[in-house]
C-alpha cells in the first residue's frame, strides 16, 4: 500500500471507527510509512483511542518507528508510552513494554517503568 492509500485508509477507518482495520492500519503505519512525522502523530493519537487493542497496537507501532527511523519527538512520545506501561489493561501494558524496549534500545531513552526506582 502506498503512502497516500495508507493515509486514506486510516482516515476512513477512523471516521467509521472500524476497530479491526484500525489495528491493522496502525501497525502498517509503524512498519511501512515513509513519513515519520505523520506516522508518529498518527500513532500517538491512536495510542489515546478508547479501545485497548487499538491503543496497544499504536504503542507497538511507535516502537517500530523508533527502530526504523532512529528518532522520535521525545516530548510527544515518551509520556504516552510511560502511561501505557502503567495502564490497567494487560495488552496495553505489554505493547507499551515492547515499545519501551525499542525506545531504550534504538533511541537510548530511559523510561519510567513500574517497579523501577
């Protein structure tokens, strides 16, 4: 899927709140988008979604972006990943943990993880 098609598909899925498609598309954004800024903003926005599965997949996609691009806007991304690490939903916490691993590995960030003093 080219960048334009990916953007349109994500926009349609958001408008119609199609959860299954949002989950697939946010991961594709993380793995395929060539526009880091758009991808980052899209993933951060979806990491605030009401559905825990969409939220978790968006967090995982942020980790993919860190690995692929080697940079993210720390002010935009760190807090949302840290919030995910402390989420009530187990899936969100697990995906945030995966993203945190990538941020620490590829961007040399230190995140506030549960149980870490």
